[in-house]
């Protein structure tokens, strides 16, 4: 009897914005900040994970992807929240798809923010925000907004919050989105990795 390989999939009609990070630039950022980043994320990256433990799959994913997971996932949430604030798209109508891998044979450093047919933004409005001049302005505003949180300094200085303490500087006031919008249960987030004056990936874009 012939075996049939089946891969479940959903066909979605809508529109989206795809962002791809340059792996070389990520490495150029990690190397000079390695000591600081290793210390900040050591309990995620050096942790022995019990596969029978609740939440082990997301813990393992974060461990495998390293700092890159926090960087790309936090950027995704920053963009969704800024699209909500600046452009009026409720995050409940948006979804993310993360493409993150540190496997040398299939390096991935990207994300897709999309909306399904029938949702707000599915008539070309979301794509129009991806025009170069507009998207740069949205990114800059989002980064600026990420610096402050109504729960600071508790949020900014947090060493663990959210389910299983898998978030650092990220709470409902600054970084979390609707549960239906997030691929990773609103976990693996840290806005400081984006905007911290010392080690933030985008610290030069803000100045």
C-alpha cells in the first residue's frame, strides 16, 4: 500500500507585510554585546528543559533560537501595536507568522504580519502602510513608543513576567497583543532588546 504524506494547511486570502532581518547584521549586533546579552538571557538559553513540563515546547523553541527569537518576536509585536495606534488596525484583526531558525542549513530571520479576508485592513490598507516612507516612519514611532510603559520602572527592570516568566521587559501595557494575533502565546518578548540605549538592536535608528 502506497503511503501518502499529508501536510495540513489553511488557505487564507488577505494581505500582509513581510520583514526579513539580515543575519549578518544580527551577528554584527550580537558580537559586541555578547557579554550583556548572554547575561540577560542566560536563564532562557542555558536552562535544562524537561519535555514533560508544561510549556516545554515554547521553552525549547526560545532556547534553540536564542536572542534572535526575542529580537524578531518583539519587533513583530511592536509593529502590530504601532499599526493599531497609528493606523487604526485592531490587533485582533492582525496575525503574525514567525520565521526564525538558527540551523546553519536553513537560517531564517523573518516575520509576516497579515490580516485575513473580511478583517479590517484586507482592502489594501495594510499593504499601503508598507511603502518605504510610511513603513520607516511607523517603525521609528513604534520604537519611540516602546521606550516608555505605564508600568515602568517595574516592567523595564523586570527579570521575568508572563506565563512561566518567559517575558522580560514586556507586559500588557507595552508589548502584548491579542491572544489570537500572537503565534507564541505572548511569550518570548523583551522590548529592551529593541530600544535599550546600551544594547538595543535599533538604538542607532532612534538617534
